């Protein structure tokens, strides 16, 4: 992932105006557009050269349903979500499209709001299913592997999410963040800390060691933590 943070998107549409408009909106929302393809052949080549995290593809291009060819390639060779971009389609096209199990449909004309909400829903569902979670900071969405999470620390009205590669700061509470992302193996150990159990290096007395950090275990959470850690 570029800079280990931005969600990578491939755009496929034979209408230059639409693809450029979509590109501008996605970049403004904090996504990284890896490429803009204009037919099935160039899209599949782009998928091979620089596989994105998600694809937004028109269905009908140059007079035929080339979006279906792209969807079939993704279903057969990759494990990434894709969204069909389309205007009104006839019933037979809709039926064939549904058989390819797209993660969502994005209708033309689109705007920043429905692009943001559609990608948000698709990526949240996909990442929860594939052991990723998303950190939303403003309009930017950061994709993080659950295995990379080290601990979460509260700081006033903010929380710091520490991972193996970087730290993220966002408004919220520890409990809400854990619940929102359905994080497994993450336990509260202190009113200011929650830890990822399988990334603990050692525990000595009332101190948890994770990499170079010492995290206290408070009496409130000690029994619950010891039970969870001993059975993990």
C-alpha cells in the first residue's frame, strides 16, 4: 500500500470526462488512484502490474459489457472488491451483473457524497471479513492489518492507535473504536490502554511489554486481562 496508508483504487471507464471527475473526487477524499483504464484489456493489464485495493468499473464500454470481463478476471484471479459504475441498464444486464457478485453499484451521475458512502460501506465489510480494519480520519481512510495493531492509548478526547509501522491519532474512545471495528483479541488493561494480546512480548507483574513500550495493568482490569491472556 502506498505510504502504507492510502487505499488504492483502479478506475475503469471509457468516458474521459467521467473518469477524470471520479479521479479528482477520489484523490480529494484521500484515496490513491493507481491507474485509469478505458477498456477491459488495459484494466486487466493494470490489475496485473499494480493490483489495487478496490476497482470501480463501468459496465458498458465501447458498445459492449467489458465491465463483466473485468469482474470475471477479478473473481478468478484476485481477492479484492469491485464496484460496478453504471447508468440505467436493461433487466438482462442487471441479472448478468448480479451473477458476478459485485460488492456494490454506483449510479451515474454520482457525487462526492455517494462515492464516499459507497466505498466506506464496501471497504468496511470487506476488511472485517478479511482481517483488516479501517481508521477514518476526516475524509481519509487508512487500511490496517489486524495483525499489525499493537495497542490503543487514550489521550483526552483522542485515541492513539499504535501499529507496527506508524501511529494514528483520531477523535473517539477506546471502547467505541474496538466495538466499531469488531476487533478480536484486543483487551482493555487500563483506563488509558487496550492491547493486542498476540503482540505482547512479555508481562512482568503489572507491566506489559510491547516492543519498546511499557503499558500498565490497572487493578480494575487485572483479573479480566489475566484470564484473556492465559487462554489466548
